[in-house]
C-alpha cells in the first residue's frame, strides 16, 4: 500500500516538475507546480507527517503559487515565451551544471545516510509518538525549544524582506508625473 | 490495506480499531454517499430558501410555480442548465477552462467531510452505533482536522482564479484578480481567528474541538465572542457573498469570473458557491457553537445532536441571506482596509490576550492583571506604530520627492 502510493505520487511529482520546465505558457507551468506540490503533500501523508502535508497545501499551493498566478495575470505575461534567446549568456549551461551537481549530491547523501531501508518513513517519524496528535506537538516542541533562534531569525528575515519589498516597490509621486496628470485633467 | 495504515491515513475513527474489513469499508462508503447526497439536496433547498427569503424581505413573491411554494424551482433550473448549449469561447484556454469548475466544486465537497453533524458529545465522545459498529457521525476525522478546511479554502481560490483567466476576456480576468487578492487576504484573518479556538481546545481534530465544547461550554464564549465575529466576516469574504461579492459585481464586471460560462459548467460554479455557504456555516457551528452539542430534549439519543446541529446551521444560513438583503457592496479599498488593517491585527491581538489569560492561569498569576498588562503592551506598540506612520506621512508631505536614502 505504502509503496503503491509512493509510486503513484512520485509519478505525479515528476510529471508536474517536467510540466513546470517544459510548459510554454507560464500559467500552465504554475499549474504543473501545483500538481507537484499536491503529490508531495500526499507523500508526506504517506509518511504520516499529517501536519507537514496540510501546511504544504495551505502555504505552497494555497498562497505562494496563487501569488505567482496573481502576478502573472496582473502583469499580463501569460504569453508564449520566445525560447530562442537566452536572457543571460551561459544561463542554460550553468543551470544544467548546477542541476546535475545537486542531483549527484542528493544521491550521495541518500546512499551515505545512516537511515537504512529497514527504517522506512513512518517508523522514523512516529518512533516516539505515544498519542495520536503528537505529530504536531513534536514539531512544535522542536521548533520552540531546540530551533527557537533559527525560527525567530527566519521570522525576522521574512518580515524584513516584506518591509524591504514594500519600500522598494513604493513609487514616490515624482513632480514630472504629477504635472503630466494635471495636463491630462 | 494494513490495519496500521488505515486508521491514521483516513482519520481517527473508532470504526477502524480492530482492523478494516468489508463491513468497515461499506460503512465508510455509506457515510460518504449520504454526505454527498445530503449536501446536494441541501444546496437545492438552500437556493430555494435564499430566493424565497430575499423576495420576502423585498416584498416580492419569488419562485412559486414549480411545486409547492416553488420548492422545485432549483431542480427545474438545474435541468434547464443541463440541456443548454455548452459554449467555450474562442479566446479561451480550453483545458483550464474545462478544469476550473471542478477545482471549485471538489474542495466545497471535501470540507464537509470533517464536520461532525451529530452524536452525543456529553458523555459518549460523539460515538454512535451504526449497524453494530461504533463510529463518528462525520465522514472522516483526520489528525489535521480543521487545517483541511483552510487547505481546501485555499485550493478553492484556483477555481475562481483560473475560470477568470482562462475565459480570455477582460471582465472575468478583472474579477479573478480581485477574487484571488480578496480570498488570500481574508484567509489570513480566517486562520488567525481559528487559532484562538485551537488555543482553547488544544486539538486540530474537529471531533475533539466539539467534544471540548460539551453541552454549554461553547467556544463562542470561551474565546469571548470576538474570534467568532472575525471568523464570520472573514468567512463571508472567503465565500464571496454579499457584502463582499466584488468578485461578481454585476454592475461593474457583467457576471464576474463566470461571465463566459454557460450550461452545466455554470451550474457547477453555482453549486460550488452555495455548497461553500452551507459547509462554511457548518464549520462555524462546529468551531464556535459546539456543533451537535446542546441539552438533550428528545427521547432518542442520536436525534438531539442532529437537531441541534440543524438548528444552528439554519441560523447561519439565514444570517448569510439576511446580510445579502441588507448590506450594500463594499468598495475594493474598503474591503482591503477592513481585512488587513482591522481584522488581522484584531484577531492576532485577541489571540495574545487569550494566551496571556491562559498562561497566567497556568502559572498561578492574577489573570485580570495579566490581561491588563498584555493590553497595555499592545496599546503602547500600536501607539508607537501610529506615531511612526504619522511621522512618515508628514515627511512625505514636506518632501514628496524624497526617497528613503
């Protein structure tokens, strides 16, 4: 059962990921990304990480990709891209090298990790679980004790980046622009 | 299906304790089927109820020809829509255009799965006996419980958004841009007011949340009313119902995001909209009004819970129609101001006050003093923020070209 779910979800995740890269239309690419995220949420469920699955959908599928789509629609870039020009020279070669490197590193990490095939997902995640809700409690415990500084630092970083984005995007009304609008009036 | 996997993947239910056999699968399928059918019939009646009520409030008669009191009007409309020509605009993105209605319909159905509609929570922990098997009167009680509602309401955005975009026409596009901004904004207020409930009940499971509110200990007063008001407002905005129906403002946007839709696809959007109204009312009842809790006034044990749930549900359905008949539509900037500048800070502040009250109780401090200190700190911070805003505004007025350097 677990393996069957994994195979189906892995196929969905990979198909979605390919869709993101290959789709010509940005909206279709974003939708493929949603498919990938859903597949990953089911994979989390398969590992009995219920809370992570829910957060995966609420945050990534529900907020981040919606914002992607929002920007795509608002800016009207939902046209087919001209793929013959490279925006930055050497971009594609570099992307291929970095992608390959990440893949090699991931394989090395998986092969060298101490988690053997006998410890499959659910056993690792639920090893110390005594009651049924402690999946969430465990995350909360770890997040607010061992990793509380990292957690707070991340929160501060996100807040700063939001403030920064507002500051950067806030256009002050320049005098020539205000004069233009006056002429129009 | 292994016994170890069954219970947690499909939710915690006494039904699955002791292995999953044919009987358990059949009971689960029965629950799913009944929930599906009840929801569809409820939508049919809800549309009739809304039209009848609105016409009463506006001194009209309303639908009165199909069946007694026009109760079959929705059925007639549905059949009509079925047989209408299905148009797909030439400029549309065909695949996404066809996908969008289902993206708004499926989440609407799924949310109802976590709502406990009955059961005796005063002592029986919500368990009922169904064909000799103990179970809950809800389709599923997943460990993430109420987070499923948030997840589904964030997925529902896609239906509206993609419908507008894929139509290849400007009014639906404008509506869908509005809709996505509105729904994403109010989701934050929705989640934050929900956090107050989670703080008090200490569990995400809807069954647990209802069990905590046994008989009269409703979250409405346990969380001191405000979270429910915020949740109700945010839910109305999330549902795109009046006074927050800018998404389909007829005067400005023709029909809103579903302008280009016709026939059965339009019917699916309509279905999803009313189904969302019903499920969201059910969620409010579950979270704040104790779901099926209430004094037992019947002789049959299981009936009381169902009746209480139905009465509370009708209260909110009536309220939603009443709001529609009473309030004019918000302006877009008013909508955003209300969401971001009032509801989100208020629900966050309220959560902190509730938390300080609880912490004071745990530590043996004076509870009133803890709340007052908390309020004073927040007032001081709000004052600082207001001062900073004022200073920034004054500087901008003095030097409109000045940057931040």
